C-alpha cells in the first residue's frame, strides 16, 4: 500500500483524525483510488450534469439519547440476520466525547477486520454514523466521519461492482449503484458540509448509507445474483439460530424484495 498514489481531500472537515464505513477491504481494487474525485461543493452552484434532482426529505428522525452511546468493549461486528441491522437509526444531536469515543472504536474495529468502512448499526449501535478510509490501512489514506448523512443528488449512470460486507462474512457479489453522489452531512464536531463523492468513495458511502436505512446489500442485487448466494445467507441464518437459540428474524427463502423508492437509500 505504501506505493499507492491517491488524491487527498483538502477540505477542513475531511482531515485525518476526522472519522467513516464497512465493506470488506479485499472486495475492492485499491488502484481505483487513482480515479477518486472528492470535492466540496461551493454554495449556490448549479448541480453537475451527471447528477439527478435532489431526493425528497426523509420522515422526521428519532433523536439519539446519551444512553444510545453506551457500549461494552470490545465492540463486535453484528452479522446477518441480527435484527439490529434492520432497526431504525437515530439522528445524532450531541457532538461530545461520547461520539468521539464511538468514532475511535469504530475505526479500530474497521481496521482489525480488514474493512474500509463501517456503520454504527453494524456494531449494534443504532445511530446515524459511518466512518471510512478507502485505503483501509491504519495511518494511511484519509479517515472520514459522516454524521447524519443525507443524499441530495446521485448520478444517473450506474456501475457494477463486486461488493462484500463485514456483516456478511465470506459473501461477495455484484451490486449496481450510482457512480457518484452528492451528500450533506455533519462532521465529528457538528459542522454542516456538502461534498461530491465518485468512484470508490461513492461506492463505500452508498453501501454504508444503506445500512443507516436498514437496507442490506443483497437487496440491491439482481434475482440471478441473489440466487447465487442464497445458500450462504441461509448458512448465516442457521448460525444465528445456533448462537442465540432464537428463530432467525428473517429468512431469505421467504423473502419478498423490500420496496425501495426511486433513488437509492430511501425507505
């Protein structure tokens, strides 16, 4: 990784020490970082031609309380079909030491599990927070934190990419997503900002943003691709039942594709 050259964001909200996400590091070709474009939108500029119109605003969010940031170490990855991956994630309003501690622990878990991004619900903490580093190596690349992210625009052009997910160990499959997105979010200190993401960062963001909406990556797959991993999903369901003594909260064999509104990430 030391020989890899990539563009480095210069926006003050995206410096190292800020913190963002979770797709398996092995699922991405890091040479695609050479095509990484990460630029903050100046105010009142016309939307890029490649972008669609902004999505409508989501329903009123639940607000996180101090108790939502209480956790026991070490934090562990929550695997499918744990119901916490489907729970509603609360909006963060307190940008304090509890948030900074959680961000630190999220990065620690991400690096230890060979991830390049991680969302809070993947650790069983249902708040609107993601962290990522496209390089996936501690001390290299850029660590980014996105709090309460929203998608304002997304490209009409879709690209196919082989994705994995830390909550689905050993499963990799093709997923089609918009090539670029414009997002609005807050940084770890609560400052609002907007940013355009494309290529690998856009792919990681969309995967993690889906987690914040309770959407899992197999729901973005074609029926043919989904059929190819059904056996692996069923194995995870059986594993969950064996570990918890409870019936699986969802069964892929009984699934009905959840309806996702036009524009990714909307419920």
